[in-house]
C-alpha cells in the first residue's frame, strides 16, 4: 500500500499529519457508531466527549470517514456534524470502499475500514466498541465479518470491549487463532462480551498494563509479522450488564430479526436497535461507557507505543 499516492485519495488533517510525522500518539476512531449506532444530536455529544478523553490522556484523536469520495483521517467540525446527522451516509466496509470513492459518495467506516484508513494515515492504535465476527449459525451461512480478515492483514492494534454479544464468540476467537491474530486481555484473563465483562472464553495473554500491550505490538511488527492485534478491555464494573439477562434479550432480538427476514450487513444495526428497546435504553448507556473506557485505554497504549 505504501506505493499509492495518498493525496489522490485521502485528506489528513494538519494536526494528525504532524503527530504521525513526529511520532506523537494518535488514536483512530470509527464513524459507524456515529452515523448508524446513535441518534442525533446525542452522537455529536458522544463524539466530542471521546475526543476529549483521548486528548486528556496525551494523544490525538483521528476519526475516520469517507466524505464525497474522499478518505478522511480527522474531521472538521462541519464534517463531524455531517457524519452525525447521517443523511445519505452509507455503512462502508472493505468491499464498498472503491465504489464509494469512485462514485464520490459519503460513508461511515466500520472496524475493517477504519483499520484500512488508519494504516494509510500511519496510525496504529484504534479504539472501537466491539468488533464484528462469526455470526451465530455462521458455520452454515458463512456470515463472517470482514473485521476478522482486516485484523489478520492490517497492522493496527484494536482496543474493544470484546466481540458483540449477538455473535458466536467461540467461533470468532477460533477464526482469529487460525488467522494468527493475538487476542490480549487488558488486565483480564477473560475475553469480554461487549455489554458483559466475561464471555466464558479466555484470552491468549493477560497484558497487565498499556505498556505491556505496546511492547507486544512493537515486537510483532518489528519481527515483520503482519496484521493487527485485538485487545479486550472489559466494560467498567459499574456499567456491566448481567450475562444471563443479556443472553435472553439477544435471543429475543435474534428471533425478531428472523421473523423480519433481516440478513447480511443490516442485521447488526437491527439487533443493536432492538436490544436498546428491549433493555429500556440500558444497553445504550453501557455501550457509551464501554466506548469511553476503550478510548481511554487506547490513548494510554498509543502513548506507550510512541515512547518505544
């Protein structure tokens, strides 16, 4: 990818360009959570708060998006508002990227696309909510998120609260193992399950501190081992939800999706919206808090990585 003419496709804000050039810590952020995960104007307040958290830890936030066909690393205030208003904003994964760029469309970046844009901009730490993975029944449907392939190939450390609970977490972890992606827990032996602190599955290694994570990432990339790392950062105890209660809620939401015939890329937003409804808004509060927590952890990891 390094041979491409970046300026032909991408706009990087001067602050982010300068930070990358001088080796300062930068944290990438996705835009799907803004355009497709929250209502306006709550999403705008959320976006500003996440940026504030990252800056407070000494790192520079870099929200990724595609606007009128231009790949963006960092958004102006006007662009951020446009992404949050979400009028005509598509949800863009790797396969959609050339179409959206060529047709000069506007799109929000998923985990996979945020990783691509971050890597192009020279940013190697990314904070998200939860990653996509192998969907339940994926062994028959082959419904597997592009996030997993991106983790296998793109050198970005992704901080998340685990895989979304609507997925088959065991198969998701098996897939990551096959693809050679290290799955670390940030001061946990358990892989978190998004709304819940534990999924019942373990991590490859319990990295006790952000400095541990940074050292492992540097060792991986210095050895020429391609691809990324996944860091599971459990939701803070005060906001964690009960595993059994959430499992029952998700089963109900899955049944609703089946009844409505919802499939493919539409299933995740459908399920997450219905889970918010079924939990009386509690799942959204947890989602917001885990995203803040991940931004904080990612900034600390970026700061440690910059020291190395």
